């Protein structure tokens, strides 16, 4: 007897149960896969783990495992992950799935994992109980809850000198977390949060836009969202300084001012602008002369994301200057800056 699928709006020949799928493409793929699973279970089809479709599913699962590893970076998980990556590379050869992009992603991940030492002293806890105000929680965000708590904790507990720099604020969620942490400091002195963004709307941002007001605005590619940022960030206006500017990577022309830094020492820098090498290098060129050795904390918010291989590579190459410090669960990873041993004496820092 044929049953109807409960996948939204699409009829399938068997019942795969309820699946929450978000786009017609996802629904179509889920239906197709469910059909295959049912065929295998009922014996209508033999499951060949080296068939191209099975291989593609294994590749997706492998990517999920890589993502999972970088969320937590548990030292005990590393060896098994490398072994599984080698297995899948062999499997791809065996089933003649010659895809240079997938292969090079896996090879680079293996190389990164093998050449980056385990860091047993990474702090992973301490910020779980942080509470944010209603005003902060209503801001549309690309952060997970734990990372939000981490930013509040970081701003409150950081004892060194210098201002806070936040690169890539979008609607101001990180800004709010940092500002609320700062406001709870017993003595915050005159510390300011310098917030940078182009404030230019891009269509991909819609995925993170659940707020009714923002959805109603129906913004288009290229529109400015600065007014929306201010509508969310108003409660924090006394501690923030906002800079509408772009990273000078030399790739794009922009009427906006290029990112620059004229203030003094930097205590904390949160980088959440982009995951490409050129942006990270430009940011380093502009801000690192104001880092304090043994003191400044730099957070790469996108560090653990799958497409952020260039961020991880950048941090690995700078391992003499970037010492792993905090790992909140999620994509972010924080480092303490130190002057590279071979630079001591050159800069006088
Ligand atoms: C991943 S989002 C940041 C999310 C945000 N930190 C949060 O708390 O939800 C990246 C932000 O960087 C900005 N951005 C991306 N590329 C940029 C560039 N080249 N120059 C300036 N801003 C840029 C985008 O406008 C966007 O707001």
C-alpha cells in the first residue's frame, strides 16, 4: 500500500515520517534519499557504500564531523577524525569520484590537523551562566548562545589595558554582548568599543533574519542597514563608536572609507568580517601594531566554520604570535597575542 510522505507538500511513495525541510530542493532531495533508504530496508536495492550517491552522503557526514570537531576541538577526537578523513579519501579513489575541490578540502583539513599541535591548556568553560538582557536577545544574530555569553564574559573579565575593536557587527548582537559585559565591570575606566562594518545589505543575510521588523523592511542587495543597526544598538550608544568602512583588500572598489585605526592600545579584537585570507591579512596590517604582547586577546569568530580554512591557516602560520586561549563551543576561537620571539628587539614592543 502506498503512503504519503509527511515532508511538506510533496508526495512520496513511502512514509519517511515527518521531516523539517526548509526549501523545495531540500524536500526533493530528502524524498529521494528516503525512497532509497526504504528500498534498501525492504531489499529492493542493495546498499553499496562505494556507489557515487552513497559516497556523496558519506562526504556530507564527514563534513559534519569536521564541523563538529572544530566546534569543540576536543583533543581526544583528533586522531579518529584524521583516520576517517584518510578513509574517505581512499573511498573516493575507489569509487572513482574525482572531485578536485572536495579532495583538496579534505587533504588541507588533514594537513591542518596533523601540523597543528594539540593545545591542552585551552579554556573551554567559565562563561556558561552569562545572562543577557531582553534588549540584547532581541537583536538578530549569527552567533550561537554560548558565544554570546562568551563575549559578555570576555568584556567583563578582561583586565588588561586598551579598547575593544569589533569587526563585522551586522545588527549589533556581539556589540550588545560586549557592551553588557563592559557595563558590569567594577572599574571600566574609559574603555570604548569601536564597531566596524560596511553596513551594506547582502542577500545571504536573509537566512539570519527572523526579526519581524527587519523582515518587513525587505532590504535588497546593496541597501544600507546602518539605521537598523542603530535601532538595536541604541541602549549601548554611550560605550560604542561606530565606523562605516570597508576592509581594503584591493579586490573591490567602494565609495566607503577604508578601515583604519588611529586610537591607542587594543585590549580585545573580535574579527567577524570575512573568512578569506586577504581580509585577515589587511586586518592584521591595520590593527596588530596596537596589540600588546602578552595581553591583547584576538577572537576569530569564524575560525571553526567549514569555509574558514584560510582563517585556520592564517592562525597556524602566525602561531608564534597567536597563542590559543579560549574555545567557546561554536565556531569562535580566541588567542592571546605575543610578540614573535624573532621579532623581539625589532619593534621594541
Ligand atoms: C558574519 S557577519 C557578522 C555577524 C555579527 N558579528 C553578529 O553578531 O551577528 C559579517 C559582517 O561583516 C560585514 N562585512 C563583510 N565584509 C566586509 C568588508 N569587506 N568590509 C566591511 N564590512 C564587511 C557584513 O556587512 C556583516 O555585517
